[in-house]
C-alpha cells in the first residue's frame, strides 16, 4: 500500500474544499471498496478525506410520501428500517443478499452507488484494462470472461456492475441528489451510471467536485409489489451471476399487469432496465408463459462471449422467477 495523507472532514463544505485542494484525493465513507482497491494498488489517492463526521446519515419520510436516504446511511440500517421493509421490500431484500452482516454494518448508500467492478483484470493491476488505465485494452474480451457482461458492453469494456442495491434503485426509478461547485442537482438513477462505450474509466455522471448527498425513493405505488432475486455461485457473500429486481402493479381484478418494471444485475455493465420487456408485459396476464416471452425479449440483444453464454438463459430464468414470486403476492423480506 502506498502512503497517503488522511484528513477527517468536520462538515460537508470542509470535505469538498479539502477534496478539491488535492487533485488525486478520494472520499472515505464505509471504506469497504476504497480500502480494498488501495491495498491492491488499483486506486492511488494522495489524500483520503473521511466523511464519517459530516452527517447525511438519516432516513427521512418526505412530504410527498417518498423517502430520502442520506449518503452515509449504512446498508444494514437501510435494510432494517421499517419504512423500507414495508414500502420498498425490493431494497431491503437486495441489501440483505449482499456481502456479509459485518460489511453491511460499514458499507454506505453513497459508497454502494460508487462501487467499482469486481472484474479480475481491473483488480490485478497487471492486465490491460481500459477502466483502470484508459487506452490500454481489455483483457476480458479474449480472456476468461465467465462473470462478465452480456448487456451494455463494448469492445473497450465488458466488466459487470457489482451492486445489488443499485439494481433495486433502478427498478424504483430513484434519484441521486448531489452537490458540487454549481450547487445541488438531482440525477435520475437511470442516468447516473454510464455505459462504457469508448471511455470505460468514466463510470458515473458525477461532475468534477460533486459529492453524493442522498438518494430519494419515490412515493410507493398503491398495490405495488416488488422483489429481488439473486443467483450466485454460493449462497453467502458472493456477487450476482445474474439477478433481477421487479416491481408490478396488477389491475384491480388481479389478473393482468397495469404496470411492470424489470432491472437486471450481474449481466450488464450498469444496473440494467429491461424496458422492451416491460412494454411487452403491460396489460398482459400474470402468467409464467407471458413472463417467459418477456424474458426472451429482455435478452434479445444480449452479446455473450466465449465463457458466459450460459448467462442468457440464466437471466431469463431469474426474470421469470422474480415475476412469478410477486404474481403470487408480496414475499416476506428476509430477516438476516
């Protein structure tokens, strides 16, 4: 690990000023990702600015019925909060399938949004990686790419986005509140993470000097059901091979879908909305055959590589499973 300066910020403005004064500074919240990457010499900050005394660690009910989640709210606190478990079960379930209880006690909401890929070529600090070192190439394209993306990739990068929470926020159509030199602004969640294109190192829509303040969840829809299903190589402490967050609003008769949203994780370079599949399901019956047809549509443009073609069928099945579960009623959120 390389030497770096450490600074404990006392306020939000203090943190921003200190960060801006050091071009290669990094913010420290929970540290579950940053510290790991610094140890691997993938990230090399000259200064680390500790945010843990600046507040922004509350969950608040908004006047319109939505919920504001401070950037420094711990994952475990968010997953256990009664408002979240009752109105946004997809968020609680996604969080409780991620990492371990110890890590959830440290990891933060803002840090989760900025979580970086677990691609081994990005993390080994030796292989060509356009995300780590622009214009160096992508070792995953012709390398071992079992866990890489089949949606949203480019010839410059096929690394998957690792967050479970972000998939649930995508399906809820959350917004990200940020503060920067030009003041506050709100970024629709669908626009926050960027596709790699020719510039994989540009991962989010954050502008220079901006910091995440909070995530806002929209008011819960009447009669909505939401859920998260995650498939992984082992049941505990493993990243998704394929996952799906779904939200449905049935018609009054309970037989057809008035509204449906589907987001995918583990198979794309960012939290992925399957909008064509959603359009196909509007007004359709709550039926596994219909769900399978929509899943086929969701993966129609998938581009598998040598070792990850199995993800196409796996992603289809996780969509059908998630939709089938909420079609039967709202599943109970796990407790641990």
